[in-house]
């Protein structure tokens, strides 16, 4: 006679490993449910008996009770629990097996159905959450082949004994449709079964969930670049899922919203039930597709019984025309009191830009194509001016007009310009510019310097001097424009010219000459071989001091920028020094 023990700690068992739970059905599946048995007056330790350390049972359900077609797939079983002590319970090392069978009843305690006929459909830790139906999802669906169905349940977890053991509702059957074996001594091997503990004319109440179709491929999603250029080829990623039987080949198509085929891949790799495949499909975008193009993916497989889930939702792709891109970042700003500077960047295109034309208030300003991406509109009278640019390409394509930029010219108070700009060449590649601040009641914010009409400094100068270094060979014309704090921009200063002729040895640029510290407070030290003398100049080009020593006293000078002309036996070099 079996001895029962109360194990208080059972309800505190730690859940370890895989847990079977009730999961939603697969996307696109037609799910059906069969209920066999409804009695709640009979309560048994079947299909599992947790009173013993190990239990095994087989139960037969007839084809008439099941009532589904051959080829349908069973995906889960639910068992009807009549009693759970202490709330939710976890049981490890549980397994469920299914088999198609012709057997109607169990005739004796040795009349087991052989284990080789079974398919393992679920194993792991089972969680019982509530009295009533508890669903166990199968690891893989079971293909019903018609006829009777047998369910085998194995537990090798260990005993929980009477006060912590769930029981299951059962219904009476006509004859012995259940057989079971229970033992404490050793785990049960279902391949080698002894005589059964007993036969039953009762059987567990169960529910089977099954799919009523055989082949079903479902298109899930399509992703890829949302913006492309005409004549380019891009891969788009399509995800598909097999909701039915194994398929060996299928086709992925990409279509327009009007169902025009624009991409296709034939897949020859097998795809099992409940598996997802991710397929790359190339699309070449043609000129007919320019604009917003809605595309979708479709999966095709022979014998698909649910075509309604074969297509994804649409995905919008913008197909750009590569032939004639437009300037889209035209900006304008006042460069002087009555001048406007327009700037833009070259459009991104595989075609070569030939040039640009600028329009002001719908009138063409540049008869010849501009090759620069800026334009000065000078000597404007008071008024409102609206500008745009058109791009011309070497393939004779003309773009649409750019974005429009607007400026208002309103001259109320004159901005005095610089009138005494001076230039001095310090060495064969260095030109020194200096000037004095204009006499005006307005406050000067800073200056910009132009060489041959090209802006030299992007940040306003606050000094009245500028050192143009490393100037290439050529003839140069300089002018300066003063900017005032009230936003007023003066006219250009007087123009000065200088030339640079490489190879003319007026002075020699020296290497290895160093001045330190820089900035300095009291003295600077000159490091130079064969040193002769040094001349100190301010930003106006005025000579302040001549020294024959390498240590130069600058303590009496005001804070600011100064220039040292350093002479050696090999030539002269200019160094800029900041006095703090």
C-alpha cells in the first residue's frame, strides 16, 4: 500500500526551463476547436498522476469523436483541471505524444500501443494556472491521418503526493479507452513498458485545436529604401511565413498597386510549418516609375488554400528623376548697403553641371552661364527683390527654378566706407593690408576683405589690418567692406593692387625661424641662424622699433597685433605676434 506524505514546500518550486502556455494562433490560420468530454462529476489522476513520482497513460479518441479531415493539423491540447491546491503549479519533465491508430479499446494491462508509433508533440515544464481548461501548445503540429487518435502522457518529475496534486475532470466511455502505469521506484521508459497498473472506462476531458487546411503561405512585410533614383537597382526585403504543410518551392513577387510585376525571385529552399523566410528581391526603377510608387509583396505557392493573406500592405517609394536635379538651398544676404550676395550648392546628380542663370524679379541677370555657386547683385535701389536660380546640365537638360530667396533694400542712413586702404608686400608670398576706421556716428562691427572680388575671411575682422599669406603668383586687386552693428553694410573701399612674381628674389622666405612666446606680455625671443636685426610694425604698417638683439622688449606696447620683420644673412621673414 502506497504511503502518502505532505510536502509543504511543493508550492514554492522554482520554475526552470521551457513553460507551455496558451499562445495566440498563427497569423493567417483558420483555427478550429474540438471538445471531447464535458462531465465534471468524475475527477481522476489522468492523463498525469502526480501522486506517484512517475506516471504514463494512453487514451483513445475515436474518429467519430474527433470529426476532422485527414491531413488536418492539430496544434494544441487543453485538459480540464478539477482541482489545483494553492494556486498556480509548475511540473517539470512532462511529455505528450500523439499517434494515429486503428485500436478501439485496450483489452488487457499489456495491450499498450507501441511507442514507435507515437510522435512527440510537446515536452518541458507545464504550468497549471486555474481550475478548468489549461492549454498546452505543441512544439510542432501533428498531422491527423484519419481514424482514431491516441494521446500518451508521460511524467518523470517526482511525486507531490495527495495534498498538492491536481486532478482532472473525466467522462465515462463505452469500454476501456484508457490504460495507465504509475510507479515511485524508477523513471518510466515508454519504449519498454511493464504490465499496466490498470484500465479505465473513463477518459480525460480534452480539447484539440487544429488547422483545417494543408498549404498556406503568408506574406508578412516588405522593407527597403524609401527613396531611390531612376535607373538604379535596389534590394527589397520580403518576410513570408509558412502556416501550413512543408513547401519545397515558392515565388516572391513585388508588384505595383496596379499589380504590375516589377521584381520576382523563385525560392527552392524548403520551408517548414511556422517558419519565417526573409528574401531579398531586386527592383530596377525605370523612368515610368518616377514619382511616388506604391509597391507590395506577394507570395505564390501551388495549392495555397488561403490566398487572402498572400500580399503585404503597400510600401511607398519615391523615385527621383536623376536627369535634372534643382538647386534647393538658395540663400541671400546683404553684402553692402545696396548689394545682395546669393549663394547655393551644386545639386547632387550623376550628370555634370554646365552652369547657372540667376533671375531677379523674373528678369534674367546673367546672360552667360555662371560656373560659381554665388552671385553679387550690386548697386540696387530701394525695393523688394526676389531671386531664383536655374541649373543647366551638359546633356542640355534645364532644371526647374530653385527655391526663391527675398531681400529688401532700404537705405536710410549712409554707411561710411573705408577710404584709405593700403597694401604692402612683406615677402614674395605675403601682402599686408591696413586701413583706418571710417569716421561715422555708427559703430563698426567688423570688416570683410576681397581679393579679385573673392571673399577672403568668413568671420568679420575687428582689426584694421589683414595679412594675406601664401599668395600664388599673379596680379591682385583688393578692397574692404565695413559692416556696422545696425546691420548697415558700406560700399567697397578704395581698391589697391599688388602682384606676386615667383622667382623674383626681392626677399627670401626663411625656414626654421621661430618666435616665442606668442602671445606674449613683456618680451619675445627670436630663434634664427645668422640673425642681423628685427623691425617691429603695428597693424598700420608704422615702424615702431628696431632691435639688434634676439630678445625684443614689447612691454611698452599696447595690447594687439604686431608684425616682426626678421632679417638674417639669408634673407627676411615676417612673423605675427600678439601682445596681451
